[in-house]
C-alpha cells in the first residue's frame, strides 16, 4: 500500500465507523556519507515513513501510528486510537475543518547532483581540516541530505501535501596546541547542495575552534556576556520556545503565562517566527493541522504579543490560531516554531567581559519550567575592548527571563542554527551573567 | 519475522556483490505511551514500528541502508542499491556461492515480564498512575503533577553472512513522574522515573504512590533551595543516578567508537592506571531485568559482564564488531542501536562503579565546605578533550562535615580523566538508576550506578 492509499483507507474506515480522523503520513529519504582518514568509511541510504492518526470520538482525542502499511496494521491503528480516545475524560476535543491545501514543492532540484560529487564534498572537508597541523583528530566528517514528503488529510475536509529537504555538511574534530586540547564542531546547512563549500566550512572550524586553544581558567564572578549566535540560539530554541508554547501555558508550565501585553524583555528585543521565508530551512505552506502559514511576532520591542497556538489551544484561550500546530506521525499534537529568529540590532561593541562561543549540557542544565540555567560554556575573555585570551572549565548561569530583560545590544548579522529547531540569532550582549570557574 | 530463505538470499546477494560481511537486522516494536496531567489523560498513543537495516562491510568500510518496506522485492532491491553505492556492482565473488547455514539462537526469557501488557486493561494503568499523582501532592505548593507511562515491546532478529541468527524479545516499562511546585519565589520541579526490563510488575517493584511522593518532596526541596554557590570545592555524589557523571566522564571514553579513531583521551591505555585505585568500573548487559539489559546485542552477539577498570587499571573497552575489526580487541556484546534507522556502534548497557569499603557517613567527615549532589539530571561529554558537564537535580551544602541548606541549579563541570583521579573514597551502598543515553547510534535505555563517593575537587557552576 502506498502512503496515499493508506491515508485513504484510514479515512474511509473512519467515516464508516463514524469517527472523526486526521491522518498524517510522512515519507523521507536520506543519504549520509561519512569520511574518515581520507576515505569514505560509511554510506547510509534510507527510506522511511509512517502513518499517524488523531481521532476524536465524542470530544475525546486518541492517537496511534504504524510503519507497517497492511490492512491489518491500519485496522489496529484505528482500534488503538479509538481505545486511547476513550481513556480521556476531557470532552473538548475537535478536528479543525478545512479544504484543499494543494501540493507544494519547497525543495525543487536542490539536492540533485551525482553521488560522486557528494562523496568528494565530504572528503574535501576532512582534507581541509587535516591541512592544519593543529588538528589532531578528525572524529567525524559527514555529508547528509534528507527530503521529506508530508501528506495530511482528514474527515473534516483537510487535504494537502508538501515536500521539503536540506543538505548538510558537518564535522567534529580535536585541535591541540601544547597541552591544550579542544574538541569543536562546525556545520553548514542549505536547501541547495551546490551552496555548500567544504573549504569555507573547514576554515570556519579552524577559526572557531582554534581560537579556544591555550585556554586559561576563568575566575568566578559576574561578567558582561557576549553570547554568540550559536550559544544564544540554543538557549532560545529550548527555553524561549517552551515559554511561548500555549500548550505549556495551559498546562501551568510557562513562566510567561500571565504576561501577555507586558514587558518581558529588553526593548531592543523582537522575536519573530516566519514559516514563509523563501530560503527558510523550516518553511512550510501549512502546519500539522492544515492552518495556512503566516509570520508571527511573539515579542515586539520587549512586549509579549502572543503565544504560539494550534487550533486546540487557540479555542481554549479564545484567541486567534497562529498556525503553529506540530505533529510527527509518531507524535501527538503540539506547538512548534518554523524559522524562529531574533531581529538583528545596531551592533555590539566589545568592552569588558566574556564572549560565550558555545553552550553544552542544555538537556540537563537548562530547566524551562523554572527558567533557570547553569551550563558548561566555552569562551573568550574580553579586556579593554579586545579579545584577550580563551577561557575554559567554567559555567554560565542565570534565569532566562532575567537575561532577556538585561540585553543591552544586538549584533547586525543573523546566523541560523539547527541545534534546537531552526533558530536565527545575532550576537547578544547581556549586561551581566554569573560565571563559575576557578 | 522474515522467512529464512529471504534472509539467506539478501545476505548471499550482498556477498556476491563483493561484501566481506553482511548483516540484516529486522525489528517490530509496539509502543504505548500515556501522559496524565493532574489526573486527566492528556495524551494516549500506541504505535507499531517495523523496519530492517542492512549493513555491509568491505574491509572496514561500511555501507548501511534501512527501510520499512520489508517485501522481498524491496529488500533485494535495497541490497542492489547498497552494492551500487559501494561501486562494486557486477562483481561475482566465489565466496558468495553456496548456501548459508544459520546457527539459530533464541532468547531464553531472562528478562521476560511477569505481568505482560495484555494482562491488564488501560483503566488499570490509569488507576495506578493516579496513585502516583496523589502521592506527589505532598503540600499545597504542588500545583501540577505529570505522569508518563511508557511501554515498549521489541522483537528483533539479527542474521549475518557468518551464520549468526539471533532472535531477542525485549520488554521495558517506565513510569516518569514530574511534580511542579510553585510559590511567590518561582516554579521548581522534582522528577523521579523508575524503569526496568519488566512488564506491569514495575508498579509492584516501585509502588506509584512512593514514586510520586519522592518527586513531590524533591520539588518542595528545590522550592526552598537557594541558588547553588559557584566555585571549586569537594563534592559527595549520591548513589544510583549519580553514576551519570562517570557514564559521561569515563564510560563514553571507553567505547571503541571513539577509541578506534584515537579520538578518546583514553585510547591505547589498556593495562595502565587511569583512575584512582578505589575505582572499579563495570558494564553489565546481563543484570536480570536491568533497564539496559538484553540477551543479545544488536549485532546478534550474547551480552556479557565486562570489567572496564579494576582498582584503577584499565582492563577492557566496550567493543562492537567494527571496533573489533579496527582495534583487534575482543567484541564484548556492546553493539547497540536505537532502532533499524541506525547502524550499531559500541554503547553502554548497565554501567556502574563497584562498591568500596568506606561507610557513607565517613565521606562527609572533614569537609569544611562542599556540595552534596544527592540526585542528578543528565550530562554530556566531548570525548576528544574529555570535557564533561552534568546537572544536579537535588543538592545540599556541606559545612563542617554536616549537611545543611538545600541548593538548586548546580552544574558540575570538569575533564573526565582528571576527575576520576580525584575520587578519593567510595562507599558500599551501590544503587542503579535508569536513563536514556544519546550518541551516534541513537537514544538507548541504559542504567548508570554507583555507591556514594567523594571527589576531592570539582567546579560547581552556580550563582557567583
């Protein structure tokens, strides 16, 4: 059975049983080429897909999914989803009604290139790193591409599909100078294979990791912080998004719950999500429920304007749906950003403090419910308006909302980071953060 | 799950295409998840995952493909694609001729559930979860309680061109309770999440009310806790999930995935003293019903108990098939993968620091000012530099050898090889705790464990 056949089979069965159902089918293709020691050490080629249903029975919602597309497996899915729905005591569930959303291709021929060229790209990146004698070990060098086709359909009339994808160049390596060792990573990501340049990525790695060699301990204290886009992007993708999710607001987990219309950040801070960006890596014509994509300003000059909604959270809070429904075929209805970014500012002038180049341990050291974080960081000491020397073995700690309120300047250049969703950020200067070290 | 003749055909076809070794991995999962928030079912979901991964070795070069179309046409075409990717199509190799004679091995049920999922209905689960919720409401400050119940059943077949045919069945259950406490000072959480390779008897081994109560008390402790101090100080790390620090700082550095590439700071150190002599470190895939236990690894090899470090001396790495080819070390049944979408690599199973002889109370004596990390969150390591970090979920200040006020938000950071030299005393109260470990071959259930132990100095990241 094809994915479309599976979708139609499920919708037909659901109608016959008198159940409201929404079917999301995703199919993806992936190619990964890993280079090591001047040769290709691993190639992975894959196709994967599945079908997930959300059903509503008398206002109760249930989910189930399958990767096996046989009538037996699909029947099991409907039956399980039905049973799961009956466990709910809440009866406000519904499926949004909609219409034909069309078929969209956001990827085009971006990934078309001979396999050999892709192998050479991975090999060239590794060679570019090895050309520098300070590179002691190249742990991993990878070219990866992925294209995804998502198909949505419901008994309430929603029907649409879109295709998207990306090509990625990624490396992780260790540099050494004297006794000093630093492991770093670098990546480049694009919807066009031909936009990737291994030489550029190698230079970026050597620059970004090489500058950390010879790091000294950092004295514990409070310092002005200059968060590079990679560092702030990760914090924002995890903490910021959690706080903006209307689902978390309704479940009593967001510190921003009662802050609509209030100042929650420095007045130079504007936070936007735009799924319609032509080159956006997370662009989409519609969300997981079929709501058309549009630009949303969450925080405008420091003032919280709206939370991120799907149809369910919007109805419960009595506000307009922002079109941020998310669901994978294995998952449940949530809210997720598309291309989330901080509006760049007037520029940052280095004075005194610490440039934080990267943060580690976010899954454990950042608690989005309390808003508090204490994270291992890498960075550079700034003295007298200049980078003085690299620092290591320290953490940076604070409260995310306090940090937002104390932003004093924003860089002019937006950089995109795929570590925690697709998040864009300029350099962010914060008046003061707590650093723990020697 | 697949006919023997088809498996044989796929493996033979790969050999004819010039591969030195071919491995077919097939699995079917049934997963159920229940998320209950403040007594109400928020989300209930069930899933069926089904797919195959084919891995070919050409010397130490690997090609891997996966799909969830398991028809004979699809699998044979997949094999062709892989052979083409390697650029060796059309080669006919003598080694590929002749039939494959599989040596069949089936799981003995060492970790089989006593109460299978089918023995109780969904209402039963909901009742037990509501006990956890009630248990967590230890004070009016507890505003929300979320309970997640996860049930996993996995059937696995691994067959290789060397005649391996291993079938395993793995059943795991985990209950994860998050209590959220709130007052005018803010919002804090407490999290307790027991999990084992068992069925619904998990509820008997860990009564839900007790699990909930612990989560609730932890949330209250964090609510009255002050921000952790910042600086370098002695730290006593609690038993059980406290072992996560050495999972990060030591365990990951002993996987051949990084050792073979000399990308670990502990490469080429067998027989050398790498830790303080009070440290014995073991990775055991055979612990009955352990969260990280299984009878076979994901390369079809029987799991074992591997002593990694004995009295400070490095005895063994954790070795998968590719790691063994690259290093010559004996495979240790450590090849694991999240599912068919990943090729296996060397991974941990149930890893712990063996009990020592110092009574727990003695660890605190003589500490003028330090931190007691009673319970831990997760962490992370960069094997190439050994730099690691991990978060303290529940912590207290030690002053003049005594436990004093609770502190929250502490993050411990350091370099693994230095920290293991600084373990000065290990107590005798070994406990284990379940976690999910993310690495190259995906996210896997593992146990970490240790007795209480004392590290002479470590950087504590808190508020300066």
